[in-house]
C-alpha cells in the first residue's frame, strides 16, 4: 500500500502523523511512504531522517494525498484539502465531525473512508485520544496560570499561593483523562482543586488516588455555587464523538470574578460553555463577561515533539494493520478500529455524529 503523510497546515499545527521509525517499519513490510517535505521539521524530525528511513519526499502539499491510498494526518482536513479526497482514499486522523458540518459534508460527497482517532475503542477506552487528552489536561493548567497573570489580562492570582496567602481555586469539569491530568497539575502547584463528575465510581477512584483534591457531584446548582470563588475553570467533559454538552451558561460566567480564566479543552467538540468559540495558538484568548477564555482547538500542537511521539506510539499499530490488511481485515484483527469509522461510501457510520448533525446513520459492518 502507498501511505501518504502530508504536512499539517492548520494554524500553528506542528505535529506530524508518522515518525521516521514508523516509515522504516512500514517500508520493511513492503509498503511505500510518501512524505511532504518539512512535514516533521517543527516537531524535531527533519527530512533527512525520513529520507534515511526510505520515504519518498515530495515537494507539493497535494502529492501525498493524490498518490496515497491511506492518508495519515494529525488534525482534520482544512477546506484547501477537501478536494483531495475520493472513494479510493482512506483518511486516518482526528476528525471531530460533530462540531464541523462543512467537513462532514465534504467527506460524504467525496466517497472517501474517514477513520477518526478519537472514536477508536479498546477495552472500553479511547486509546488514540487519551495521549492528547493527557497533554491537553496538563497544558490547561500551564496556560491557565499564564493568563491569570495581570499582564496577560488575568486577575493576578498565583495558583499555588505563597506562605500567608491562600492558593488559587481551580474547578475541573469532568474527571476523565484530561480532567484528572489537569487536576494533578493544579494540585502539584498547590492550588485548591475541585473536580466535578457524575460517575460515582470515578469519584471514589479520584478520592483514593488524588487525596489533595476535592470531588463534587456535577450538577448545575453545584457549579453555580462554586463559580463566584473560582480563579481557573477547566472544561474537560467528553461524550465520545458527540458535541460537548453546554454545561456553563453565560449567566454562570457572569458570576465569576473579573480576570478569572476559563480553559475549554472540549472546544474540538464544540465547547462546553455557551460563550466558547474556537481560537488559535497565535490568538488564543478572548474575553466574555469579564472572563478570559482559552479555546484553542489543537492545544497539544504547542508541544509538537512530545505530542507527536505520544500520538504515534498509539496510532502506529493501527496504521500498520490498515496498510497490511485493508479496512475490513484490520477491523477484524483490531475490533475497536471499526468504531473509528465515521464516514464510508458517502454515509455517516457513527451514530453520535449523525445525531449531532441531524443526518442519516448507517452503521459500519466489518
């Protein structure tokens, strides 16, 4: 099979979908790999490494798409790339279609097969989403603390406090992978941390493993009660493949202190606040109701080397299976891969996306 690895052109996206080591392993299995020049440069993987691994380096952005059968990316295609897809192509990347009707329509029209990293399952987990959730969770406290600084528009609260001064208060919405990583980072700084969650077993786990944080059953009333005293609010809710629920209303945000910060990790899936809208790394924040909003849709792209290594650690076995076996046999070997199939033969194959967009749903039968 021919595998294509284009350079990411989403704003300030520096990750790459396949490492040189992965290229070498695929070529050793009899495949060809077409890599756009500079695809890995900003993640610390120069063209020379890909050439040494046996990749065919190409000059134009279109070539990996047009020449390959399997296209491996990191982020969803942008409008300039929509025309590169047809029924002969399989795309393997993050898609987040529930929040992107334009891309969904383009993929349906193309006839391509589109497999979303974020909905592939294994042992009731999301193995291709978890590493980026870990990074986004940890990063949320770093950027939250940065924008709490007065020169950056924040209230001037240091999350860890100092002797004689109380620490900042952090509330994390959701105790999943990104939420627990956010809470760990905030607690490590010495902040006062509360995690809101609805799964009682998860709360028991958090209580045992993170005894420096508080847990609270997530209700609108509990959140509204907490917000007036919160310095950093982190939205870490996830419904796999679906639009994020709007847990934070404009009225709730209005109750927060001026200069407090809200980091919406769920923005890829539409965001969990009424006021959320996508931002980019070069313009990461805006202010609504006196609250600084950080809503960057590709947060882990800021730490491109770490994120690329973490991502490719988990995606490579699936790429290898798809290249060796094709979609049907790869899904038979790795059954959770079938849950990643979002678009196939012009039809939506993932129920949560279809429901979010009001489109017909046809399940994939491997």
